[in-house]
C-alpha cells in the first residue's frame, strides 16, 4: 500500500458503523499497516444519524477529526440519502476524484443530478443489498455491517479476507472492552447465536460472500481500486 485510504461510514445508530470502522482498522494492523478509527455522532440511540471514520496507510496517522475528504464512502442505510440523515449534505460531500461509494440498497437511490456530479468526478457507485445478505447468511440484520466491510475489501483490496478474519476473532472471539452503545450492540449480536463459534463463522461467511460479489463487480466494471 503506497498511499493512505480514508473511509467514511454513514449510517444510523444500531447498525454497527463504529464496529465496522474498528474491524477494518484492526485488519489493517494485521496487514502491517497503520490505522485509526473513530466515531462521530450525537446521542447514542437507535436510528439516529451516526458516522465513523477509518484511516489506513503505510505511515503513522495522527489526525482523528472529522473525515471531510474521503476516498471511500459507505452508506449503511437508505435514509442517509432519502431523508438526509447524514452529517454532510449531500451525503457524498467531499468525495475525492476517482473515489468509491458503496450503498446498502437494492435500488438506485441517486438522482440524475447526483449521478452526473459523481460521473464528473469519476466516482464509482456500487449498490449491494447488504441487509439481505446479512439475513440470508448471517441470520440477522445485525450482520449488515459485515457485508459492507466485505464489499469494501473486495473492491479496494485494502485488507484481505485472512486479515478480516483475524480482526473478527480479536473483536468477538476474545475479551474486548467496548463502550456505550457499541458494547450494547456487541452483546445484542452475541445473543443472536448459541455459540461464539457460530457467531464467528456466520459473520465471516457474510463477509466472504459480499467480498466475492463486490470483487466480481469491480472486475466487470474495471473499477478495482488496488491501493497496494
């Protein structure tokens, strides 16, 4: 990886946006890269706007503030777009030229104006029904964030599946101390599975499937953002 990749995750409270950023950052560490993840939100409550940021690069990273100019934006919930439940307006504000937007949706949510503005910046837009994948493979909507990080890795190649699996093991397979709403969400996820092994397997399977689907899309569209 020769340059830094800045990822902005926009979603709603309870979707695991903070966990997703943390897992990507942990996976990057497994790859020998530097990373910082941090949340950005108001009151910790379900369905309130929530953002998290993940910065990954080959050199030490010191800035932890709001990520204004991302290369990648992930949208976890359609309301970020349709109801403008986002801390930036429009939701893709600041996206860099040749960037990537990944949206959890089964239909195109963008207007003609949105498409034109993003086309002018040569920004690739990838729609994936992450929630359906989560329900089908993970067995719970709470695995939506797993599908989203799988899709991100499948297109950007910023981390590998092996590194994501190690990060998942560290987060849910060992004693990890989370805080506030993140700790509550972690416990909710764990209660969805009879055994910890099942939690790890189902969520990793969700990551892998999304990774494979996104990789195929990137190859077909010739939009793969290899940042090695």
